[in-house]
C-alpha cells in the first residue's frame, strides 16, 4: 500500500528536527481566531474560516521564518514525489493534504534520527543508570500532538467518504463530527473515493514506523479498515463517463485488498476481531460507546466480507482466544463484568453469542471435522486461564461452547472435546490396556496436574453447564467407577477435588434414568462386576504438591495382607457409598436402591445351595472344578456384600428415605416376597413371622388413614394382592391368614370396605403414636406419620443387621413394635395370656438370637402396660431380666430394656 519511492525516490531527503515538525502541526491545528478553546465546538463557518486561517499562517511561516527553511524544503520534496492531488477548492481536503505531508515529514525525520543514533556503551560502574533514549522517541506531549493530527486526518480525510452502512458515521460520534460531515464538499475535485484512497495510503505509509504505527492503529484501525474494505471490495455499479474521473484502477483495488489483510495480520488480533464485528454490524463492546447509536445496516457485501475475515481470524493459531477476547474485552472481564445482575445477564448473552460463533463451521474450513480438530484444543485451553479477572468469563465461554458443540455435533464433540477431557480417567479403567513399559510398580500413569485438571474440567462442563445431553451423559458413564474410587480416596484425607467429585457423582446420578442410576450404584458397591472400574494394577496416591496421582501398585506377596486390604477397601467403599446416597434421598434414588438391596436379600435368604453341594463332579476336570469353586466363592462374597451394604444403608439413611407411596409399596412387596419365599422353603422362623406381621401392619397403617390415598395410590397397592393371597393360603397362623385376606379386600375395594382386624391394626399404630387419640390431627399430618413409620423400620433394620454374639448378621428386618401390635392386638385381649405363653416369652428373653430377645422384651413391656395379671405376679423376675439386658452389647436390646425401666 505504501509507495517506497516516497522515501527514497530521488536520493536522500534533508531532514530537520522533530520539534520543528511538531511545532508546524500545532500551528496547523491551533484554534486560531475563533476565540474558542477547541475546534470541536465550532460551527460550519467558523470551522472553515479556522482551517483557512491556519493554512495561511503555516504558509506565511514557511515563507518568512528562516528557521523553517529545512522543514519547507523537506515538505516540498515529499510533495513533489507524491502522486496524489494536494490542492482543492474544498478547504477540508487542502487542510488534510498539508497534515498528511507533515506526518510524512515526521516519519522520514524519525527514521533518519534512529539510523544515525549510536548509543554509548553502558558504564559498568553505574549499571543502574537508564540507557539513553533513541532520538526518535516522542514525549507524552508530542504524542498528543501527533494523535490530534491523526484525528483530524481521519475525521476530514476518511470518515466523510465512507458509504452508508460502512463504519460508524461521523454524526453519531461527536458534535464536531456532525459539523465536519456537513462542511465537506463532495462535488469538488478530487473525487471522494480518490481522497479516501489517498488518506488510507498515506496513513499506512506513516504507520511503517513502529511508534507512529501504534498511535495510528490503536485509535483509528477500525476507520482505516472500513476504508480499505470499501476501496478493495465494494462492487462497482457502472463505469465513469470520463477517464479522468475513473474511481480506482484494478491495481489500486488489489493493493487495497492486500493492505487490508496485511494490517489485519499485523495488529492485536482481539482488536481486529472487535472492529470486524462492528463493521459487520455486531454488538459493540460497551454500552456507553458512541458506536451503539442506531445506524444504517451494513451492506450485504460488507457483511459477507467481515464474516470471511472473522473466520480467517478464527482459523489462525490462538484464533479462538482472539475471538473471545475481541468480544469480551472492554467490558471488564470477571469482577467488573459481573458486578450486577444486568451486567451478568449481558455477559451470558455474549457467551451464547461466542458459543454459536465457535460452534459454527466456517466456509473456509475443508470439513467440520477439520475445523473441530483445530479449534477444540483451543477451546479446552480456555478452561485453564490463571488470570482471575479473565478466567471467570473465559471458563463461562468454554462451558457454553462445549455444550453448544455437543448439542450440534455430538460425534465430533465426543471425539475432540470429551475424549481429551476424560482421557486421564480412561487410562485407569480395568478395560484399558496398560503398556508393558508402564507396568513397573511405582510408575505414574496419571500425574497430579492431569488428574486435577481433568476433574476440574469435568465439573465445569457437567455440573456448571448443567445440560444433560445424551452425548455428555453417555461419555461419563464408563468412567463413573474410577470417579467413585477417586471420591473414596479423597474421603480418607484432605483434598481440594473431593467436593468436585461428589458434585459430579450427584449430578450424573440425578440425570441418569433410574434403572441406569441403580445399575451404576450396583457397580460402585461391587455387586455388578461388568461395570467398568479402577484397574486392578492401579492405585491412587498422594502427590508431593498436595494433589492425587495414579500409579502402578506394588505387588503384595502376603495373602493375608492382600485379603485384609481387599476387605477394608470394600468396607470403606460401602461406607462412602452410604454417605453419597445420603444426599440422594430427596430424589428418591436412595429409596430405590434400598429396595433393590432388599430384593437381593430375598435371593440370598432363600437360595438353596444343597443342589450345588450334592452335584457329582467325578467326570469333571480339575479346571472345571476350580472354576466351579471360584463361582461358589464369588457367590458367597456377593451375599456377604449385600448384607454389609444393607447394614450401612440402615445406619446412614434417615427417615426420609422413602419419598412416595410407590416406594413404600415396593418395600412392603419386597418384604412379603421374602416371607413367602421362606414359607415356600419351609424355613419360616420367629423373625420371618415378625417381618411378615410388620409388612401387613404397615399396609394396615396406610389403609387406616395415616396416609391420604387416591385412586392412583390404590393402583400401586394392587400389586400386593397376589402376595397377600399367597400368605392367606400358605401361612400356618390363622390370625395372619385372616389379616392378609382382609387387607386384600380393603385394597380391592379402594378402602370402601374394611374389616375390624384392619381397623384395629391401624388404630393401634395411631394410638401408639398419639396416646391422646387425636386421630384427626394425625390425618392432617399424614406425611409425618408415614415418615415416622419408615424411620421405625430403619431403626429396627439397622439394629437387626448388626453382628450378633455369634459374629453373623441376621438377614431379616425386625418388626417395629408399633406395627407388630397391629397384627396381635386383634386376638390378644387383656388377661388372655396363658402361663405357657408367659414362660415361652421369658425363655425368649434369654435367647442368644438378638431379634428374638428384643421381641420378647418388647412383648413383656407391652403386657406390663396392659397390666396382665400373670405378668404382675412375676414383677421382680421381670425387673431382673431388664437389668441384665442393660449390659447387652446390642443397642436394640439394651434400649428396649431402658425403655421399660424408665416407664
């Protein structure tokens, strides 16, 4: 764009001092005789008179002052070599031409001063002394003078000649700009397009000097770029009638295009992006910017051009960051940008805009895959900015872009975004192939920085983004086992990623379908070996910087030590799983998983291993026998794991574990199925009977008014009908048979018909809760009553699952006292107990089985409350029994004793 002959066409130019040129610029820009302190407040006639007066004063100075002779010779030499018209009837163009000539003189002088500068060698005795400045360095006041001159050149020589919609019109900028727009004479020679071409060409020539270039592009890049766009790319409508009036030659248009691309590559890229967006008609950077005024829409050719140029900026190295900075900078990233709700909302809108820009494949790209392969690594880098002022908005942009890309191109996003983010976790999976070189014990598979960055990125994308897209959820499922193992490890010590792991796990468990969420929990608990988990050779270790890394395990030769570590690890995982599920109670996931465990317990309780033990293996090979034995061992491990898991859940869950009627019915159904299976295998015991009574008693409580039931609830309750029918037929106790049959009738009739047995069972429970008999109040607070029943069951279940004196765990939940009363009160009136019944209960009070002993204590306590005559006769013996049970190690037993003693 610049003419190199301008500086060296006919031999070296004779230069003068910088101060003389700057004095000439000040004289040319002075307010003159207008009597005002600034040209920006003058009107049309005053402005024209001031420009003419300043031009005359400058010429008089050149002619009369001998000190200005060198500057005059330099200016005349540059003017003679110039190939653009300098004089015009329009005083604004004459003024612009003289200013451009002085700027060229300044540039040539600064170049010669810098070339002749030979700084002295630094004195080693005074190394702290500042080095000598180059003679072409401008002071602050000199820079202000040059900036004023550039402002006049752009205002008078560029902006008035831009087409409507190209750039920001002068009248929307300042009052002075509106005046200039009216005083410029577009009909006078030279042609407006020629003036625009000359101004842009000379300014780019001056900008070849680094110092002057920074002053030009810092303030006026947008206007120069708008002029070059118009000169190089605006379609021509018709040819001029006269040759001398031809707007631009094709060569000049090509030079304008090249110059535009050169300056776009030269300047700070976010600035280029920002100005291109403004030219395209995009939103400006500040709500207080004068450019926000309503103006003409950019022409179609300019919008297409800016879109193409923006795409080229984006495809360059670090282009994503340039686009993000170009849109966000200027509004105060981070703190300033999010100081109030309005600014925060505007920031989110900008983030959505950037995400749409980044997710859209530009036309210049060969294919969407090529585009994603080039830009996705840059998008991931936006997560890791250290500058706190910009990190917040950059991460916001990265998260929004991540989600937008995942929504629009899920396969490409999975390949180029999700795989790199989750790669450290995939490296630790039991399905991953570890290279032989990395199988040396102690080898680091995942560094501390990699693991920390991975977890932080996953948290930002999944939890902060909070968009449960299919591709996001599916990509996280395979690494949930590793993530849960990492969560368990962080619970053993202080770690900054513990809360992140917990939030990620809670988020994915809440977004998954319920059956998938339960399946994931099965994998966490070790009940489903098909779920991917941490590789058997990998282990988490504390890193030197306080983080966590993944290494290869050291081989353990001692089998006892290996077994101990395995058992303790499983125990820790179950406890941490219980902690995790304690946060999932409101969603109902904890209740569903608890019901699943109860169903698994049913299989454990009724499984008949006799067939496996009596099989004949005489024809089997040793390998087959070993495989069979392994299966047996794994089966036993699964059973013990279920019992241990239930014990943990009973201990950690609160009374709010069941959140709806469906879960309560599922719980009752699981308990009834277990009791029916015991009856079918003829393994029914006292505990099984109490469990069965508890289940039916709980149903009676719901049907008796403790919970407000509607038609949909009865539809759920109907799944109990086959189980109740089976109990009414197969159970040996006629009382239980009758209650089961009556419950079937009540459920089938939606509560329209209820027998006395059902009513008495429900009333007994309600009276136990409210001795004063405030039934109406209880019905108004049915939800509280329902949760109380659930809490009582959990307390009983927890105590029952604890190890007893024999070191084993019972597999049946114990009946809550208030529910068991509902099934016994119907046929047991005051004074109806016999001596044989009393003796049987007294013997049960010394039974080594904890459930049996606790039930006996509760039964004795109930008889004392009813003041049974035969019981009162042995009060001293009963007191001794209760005192002895105070020393029992099981909480359920000694609490039952305490309850009676303090009545």
